[in-house]
């Protein structure tokens, strides 16, 4: 596995990093285990100070952190800056609320005084993706460091500068050696780390294939896991929707991060009365996007993360068309060094088409027209995924009722699925299990320890 920065806009290699040796892996495991012995005893105030200091650094040096995101994976520079700010918000959120979230829960019982305490599990191993290089780390790191766990993280091989920058950020903020370790490891080393008895839990954000492998490896050691996997989020437009609003958010929901997001809007399900108008306006709005250098503020459609990502996406489009899908716009990559796929809409996708059940990780929208609300919900749920979703309607109570019928971890009304530090994030079905962020995110890797004080009579 090569950890290498390659600019997806010009194809130039920026920097290559050395993989860890087996000796470095062992040292990291030892440091993490030793650190846990005293980090779990550190006060909440001490842990919070580290997170607050790191958040302050992200905000005061946000351009310094944003730039490598754009250079390594192609994100628009304004989106990179927003990601840095969001990551700082997550660090502050848990620094401010972590102790409250982990307060003991008192249990009323005639047996005696009882409470469920929240104790850290130990060393955790995280496997994180490239599409949000800091945000993905922040939402794993902030709650678990605040809970008293120590962390080892294998970040994606194409964002090594971002990975190292985040590790340096925590070091500079005062995190002790072993509290957080950036791991440049290969697949064999990953398997050994997961199997190591010093590792008590594993978290992965990524695709289904990687999730299946890592979850299986962890299961052999009876390790606690969380999996945030793919998504094919429905974007339902009911007949009473505000059409201009729906179209505006449809563009953002599909194109943000060049469409490379698990919670991007991917399946646009529009009821018949608005179907033609929506498609016409959606095409027009997507046609106004400008491809270009993601460092240029005037660019509105970024390249994909790599030429390989572009090849995979083009192959999906080709297979969909071969199975009967119709290209409404786009569909052909742009020649040149940059990994550009123009905004694309596919329609006429039936259940036998491979596109029906695939996740498109890029600016390709799947368009469906349906007769009514019932058919919209039925189609939204006819997928192996269940991460997010959105419903557009002027009737908010109706929107809530439709949201209740959608099989997913998150549903937004009149907005694409998105994220905030206080909102639990995760899905169901093949989109994974467990939650990050919010008050529940800090509960995933703690021991719910029952402590009882009682005065049972001694046995005879």
C-alpha cells in the first residue's frame, strides 16, 4: 500500500510517505496501551483542554489545514475550509458536553443504591476514508478521546498529508504520546492490529467490501465495532413541494464534494405532477456548473479524487446504459490530466439494472418518476442501503409522516441529508450500524458498568 499525495486536478505527485514497519506498529500498540493506563484517569477538564486547544488551532490556521485537502483529494477550496471549521466544532462540542454525556445513570431499585457507570474500553483502531479527511477523524477522535480511550487510526492512502496534519494538531494541543497515532499500514498489518488483544474496539467508515472484511476480522476477536458504510440516499419531491427550493438543494445534494459523499442525494424520486418540471430545471441548473481548478473560488464542480475513481464511475454509467438506462445529460469523462466527470443524470432505470442497487460516488444522479407518495416511499425503501434521505413538501407534518416510513438512519425535510456535531450519524441495512456524533456517539466505545451497593443478608 503506497501512501501518496497525487493532485487529482493535474495528476502530479506531491509527496510520498513510507509505510510503517512491523516494529513501528508494535511500538504504536505499546504506546497506546501504556497511554491508556493514565489517560483513562485524566480529568474531563484535562481531556477537554486538549480538544479545545486543537479546535482553536484549526480555526486560527484554517487555510493551512484546508489547502492539503484540496490538493490531495480535489475538494473545492471553500468546501475544504468549511470542513476544517466543522471539525473544530466537533472537537469543541465534545469538549463542552462529554462529561455530561457520560454522567452515571442512577437506577431506582429496592435492592439498594445502583448506577451504570461509563468506563472507557481501551485502545481503539479506526479505519477512515479520504472524502472528508478531517471531519471523519474528528467525529471518531473527539468523543473517544473525551471518553478516555486511546486511538490508532489508519487513514486513506491518498490523503497522507491530511492524516499527518491531524496527528500533529493533537500532539501540539498536548495529547500525550499514544493517545492518538496516525498509522500508515498495509492490509496484513491492519489484520494483525485488529486481532491484537490490546485493541478493544474497531470503527470503520468506508465501503461495503471494506466493512465486511474489517467487521469479520474484528468478530473473530469478539471486538466491538461500528460501521458507517455506503448509501444511496433518496431525494423525494412530493407534488406540493417548493420546486425552486427542491431544485436548488438537489444540485447541492448531488454535487457537494463532487458527489463523493455517503450521504449525498443520489436517487431523485419525483411524483408525476412535478416530474417534467423538476427534470427540466435540474438539468438547467447542473448545466451551469463550472469545472476547473478546485483552488479557484470560481470553480463550482471539482474533479473526482483520482483517475481510478473516475474510471470506476464511468464503468458504472456504461453498465447502466447497457442495461437500458437513458443518459439525460453528461455521461462522458473530460479528457485531460484532471479527473473530471461532468454532472450526469440517468433515467429509465428499472429494477434489473445494476444501477438500481449501486452507490454512485460522484456527480451522477439517478432520476425516477413515480405516481404518488406511496410509490415514492416504496421506491425509496427498495434498496440494500439505509443511510440518509430527504423529503420535500410544503406540509411539514406530512413530511414527518413520510420520513417515518423511510428505512434509514437519518431523514431531513426540505434539505439533503447533512451533518452537525449534535446530530447522531449512521445508518441501517447495508449502510452499517452504530452511530457517531451527538450524545449517542460517545456511548459506542464505553463499558456500561453496573455498580450496586446493597445490604443483602449473608447466605446461610
